[in-house]
C-alpha cells in the first residue's frame, strides 16, 4: 500500500479529479498521480464519483493508497449560490458583487436600493447558500440596508447572511437577524467613496461556505472524509492566482469547464488607463460566465457563433457531434468540436471580463473615459481546467485572446506569454495555500514549466 501525504479532491460540475501529493513540508513537493471520473450529482451522491476517481488513481499507481490528509474544493450542483444586495449599483452593490465572485460564488441575483416584492420572490426561488448584504459608506445612509435586512429576515429562510455594509447599522442588523439567520459581520466593502475593501468579505464567504454549506448530494459524507478545507473551486483558483502573481507578475487565468467559463485576473491598471477610469476596479477580479460551458452549456456556446459558422469552420455534422458529446471527449470529431467550443467560450468570456475605452463629447470636444477591468499589463495568460489542460490546442486558443495593439477593448497585448497548467493542479494548489503556500507555489510553477 502506498502512503500519500495529501489528497486534494476537486468535485466539479461534470468531472471529479483527485490529486495525490508527496514530500509535503519539503523543498521538493511532488505530484504523485491523478485520477478522475464523472461527477455523480445525478446519482444522488457525489462520493460515488470521488471513489471512482480514487480507484482510477490506484489503478494508475498500481497499488492501493492510504493518505494522511484530504482537502477538497467543490463546484458541483451549481457551486456556491449567492445573492448580493447593495445601495447604489455602481458603488456598494458592485463592490459586494466583486467580493462574492472573488470568493468563488455563482451570483444568481444582484440588487441595488430597497428590495422589491419581485426581488424577495426571486430570493425565495433561488434559495441561495449565502446572502451578502451591503449598502452605504461608513456613517452614511443606513435606512436602505436596515430595511433590506428586515425584509430578508422576514422571509424566514434561515440563510446565512454576511453583512458588509455601513458599520453604523451593525447594531440594528444584529437585532434584526437575532434568532432568524446566522449573521457574520465584516468590514464595509465600500467604506468611502471610490474605495474598495473586498478581501475581508471574500475570506468570510469562504469560511461560511466551509462551515455551513452542503452544496451537492453526498457532500455531507465527503465532510467525514476531509480533514482539511472544502472551498468553492473558483475561489481556490483565485487563491492560486493571487499567490502566483506575487512571484511572477500580473496574470490572467482562464478556466473553461463543463458548466461555466471563469476568468480570473490579478493585475493593476496601467497609468494611462487609471487616469481615465470613472469607477475603481479591484486588482483581483473574477467573472463567471454561467452560460459558457463546453458540456452542460455547450448549446449556449454554439449559439454565440451559430451552427452554420461552426459547420463552416469544422466541416463536420456539428449537430450530430454536439448532441452526443460526452463529458470527456474521445473521438477525433468530439475533440475538434470541444476545442472549437473552448475557443468560443474563452473569447466571449474575456470580452465580457475586459473593460473598454469610450469616447464622449462635451463643451471642449471629444474626450476618453475608461470603464471596467484593464488587462493591458497582463504578463501571463494561464490556462487551467479540463478543456485547456487536456486539449492539445490550448496554447493556440489562449494566444488568440491577445491584441496586436491597443484598441478600445482593454485586452492583453501580444507581449503576454502563454502558460498551460499541464498537471491540472491549479485548483488543488489554491486549496493548499492556507496551510502549504510554499509547496503550492512550487507545484504550480512546475506544472506551468517555469521552475
């Protein structure tokens, strides 16, 4: 029997991956092996898929395994469902949204101002895992956030609430939720005009997820197996990106999965764009495109270009192949279609993530403003996730995201280099960062080929 220091399981929407690591605590940690299997949410128990992935790992290693520690991330069953409620959309609501996305949440509703009856009905229908309540700069307007807190408490859902609003309203919020909803208080995400304070909220969201949330059938069993962290998979990728950026510089990570395409960027605005920005952007930004996945949402991706365009590009019966496309493509036609869908998903997601320059006209003539995230200083474009790490044309797909020269869109330039997470361990490394940051960094750099 082989002794394994650490197992990290990634329970995705379509595939469950287990990574086995050895020599943890040393200067040369290593990936011992990897196994994977389809995620078994539909079977009512995600541990079935986990056990199959472990069995595949054992078959590849040629022996049974015993591990010292197990950690995990999950995006099964839709991942971490959240709703976010702020005061003004471009201010507190936007700041709260950025914090939730950075923590790995999938946002199902973002509101600004007083909650309407329609908003409350949507919250009931969504049944979020966590509600993020914000609103007002510190010691500013607080009536709206107090009203929204009261309305949420009166829903009687008992959903955990993270309060990241005006600190002057904390006492009232505590009283409102007392005995109705667990409430967690953090620093205001928007304490002063044009100031974002996202990190405390992001950290608490992940902690609440770990302690209070079961995200898919069978997750309660996995909790008995796991003696380390369970965090949302997108949050794990962001953890990894943050750690990596400190070592190699500004970067963007593309993660194309079966259900979503996530873009993580850790980069500062260029001096030129910073002078034109009309609203602050966080250094660490994540967007999740819930309609861009190459298995569960493959038809949505195809709709972005149209079936006629896909047939023209691929010279195949696209409808037949996409109807029978499995979670893990095997035939030549399946692989070619999966690569095409991955490229479309990446391009669409990056265009949504990136900011742009707009030209306005005033009394003195035309002038330029910038809105959204500036990616022009990105030095590295990194591909992770099953599609980009397992399909042979991942580097070419990522190269197509760069612009030859600066245009209206604030996209990465051709100076950005392409890296592939060849071992597919970025999410696993992100789970490790809390306890094994040095090992996580070394393993990632090895996987990216930049040791």
